[in-house]
């Protein structure tokens, strides 16, 4: 799926909607925008922001990022409860976890 298109943004928003029901965690707003350092973030006001190029990544990685951010609406830290819920819903999360940092950013071809 290409990024920077309304389709990519709507696709990611639809994935958030699916995961919101699954996790019983409803964001106040979902933003999809250019992000250079992170794949996603969650604000204390309930705003979930996702990197627009997340739509180009593997669906399992998308699930990890989306579930991670939505769980932060319920649990603000990375403690035991957070990790237990993440393991319950995204069992393979440890293969992706680098605190959603740029270690997993795709390398750009110049």
C-alpha cells in the first residue's frame, strides 16, 4: 500500500477501528502523518498518531504498533500489566519491540 495517499490513511484508521473494538480502547482522535523518529505515539488526551508509511510495513508490525498505542490509552507505562495485555493480543510483539524507535524505520534509497 502506498503512503501519502488518502487510501493509506484510511486503511490505517480502519485498522485502528478494528483494534479499538478488540482492546476496548477508543482514541479521541486518530492522526496519520509523516513521522521520522517513531512509528506511533499516544497523547494523554487520547490522540493516537501513526506514521503514514506504517501502511507499507508488514501487517503483523502494523498490529504491534497499533495495539501498543491503543493499550497506552488504558495503561500509560510499559509495566507488567501492559506487557501481559500486549502478549495476549500480539504474541509476537517482542520481535518488534525497540520502543517503536527508528531502529525499525526503513532505510531510504537516495
